C-alpha cells in the first residue's frame, strides 16, 4: 500500500515521492497546520536502516537518528536547510523518525555537475556558502559527515543550501577517528574539486582544494583561512559586469530532487 496521502504527526500530508536512495526516501508534503502559506510546503525524509526493527541494535540506531535530527534543528544559517520537526510514527513504520525540513525549490549540485563542472568563481561561491553552514553546525557541536554534491541544493535567486543535517552526528558522540569538524573540511575540499573539475583548474581555487586532501596533513588550513581564500576567489574571479558569467543559477526548476539522503 502506498504512503501517498498519509498524515504524519497529525499535520504533515505526504503528497508524492521526490526521490529515494539506498539510505532513505524524500517526500514532498504539506504542513496542514502551517499558519503562513509560504510554510505549507515541506520536505519529509524517511531514513532507512539495515537490520530488523525487532533487534535492539536497530532500535538504538533509530533512537540515535531521532536525537541527532532534533539536535541538528539548532543549526541556524541561511545555507543550512531548516529542520522544522522530527516525527516518529510507531504503528507499521518501523519506529523510524521522519525528518521534516523546509522545501527548497531547485536542483542538487550533483544534477548540475552531470552537465559539466562549474566555473571557479561559482564553485568558490558554493563552497563559501557550504562552509558557512558547516561552521554554524560546528559552533553548536554538530558534525555533518556527508558533505557531497547530492546534499547541496542550488535554489532560487542563487541560494545555496546544505541538506542532510537530519543525519548529522553530534560532535564527540562518535569516537571514530576522523569524524570531527576536520573531516567536514576535508569533504569540502572534495566538493570543491568535484565542482570545478577534478583535477581543478590551476589558480587559487585549485591550490586551496589541494590543501584540503582526504588524508591527514599538517598544512591543512583552518575554516577561517578557507573562508578568506574562497572570498578572495569569488571577488577576484567574478566576471566583469559587461560579460555574462559562465553559469549563473538565477533560475532553478521548481522541484527539490532527492539528495541521496545520507542516513545511518
């Protein structure tokens, strides 16, 4: 039986699947209790966990997802997707949390890159926005751990939105090596290399991306230095007013594709 039309938490009406991946499904939904019309449309993520819902390890993982999604709602930044609610429907739905976020009309960076890499100033602009969202998350003790093109939305009017915070992990909550804020910076380097072309073009952006490798390194810049260098790339490489940019996402399709939910 399909889930279209199901009401979650007595307020979120599932409309249609927006996409799915190995780790979960994204639904487009209506918040029937919203006061403002602009807030009625939401995205609802249903994670997927391996194993049997009757197993204790599964229940612990589901509880951890709920706790971390609630914590991620504290991240406050224009480039961080807003988490509105976390709903648990026990009956028939495995007890997993449904993560309710703002609906962002646009397309993922993953989809954009299927058409080819973006120009260095645009890659730097996207990276700068993602870095801002990450710094806001780190400031409240949250590590994203899934910074990749599928989790970056390019919305209307040039907005960049980092999604996947519903699956973030609390800093210090995971003792695994390399899972802290430094791991997010390494992933940002991967994102920059992928966005601008791998290997990236020569110049300041390529040099910066190479200083954020996936492995350990004492010369890796900190978040503040990365922000300064990205700002410099955006400023110095921005096209002149009389020349159209190589790619300007001033319009985006009215859709919010699946961002390959990074859950679990």
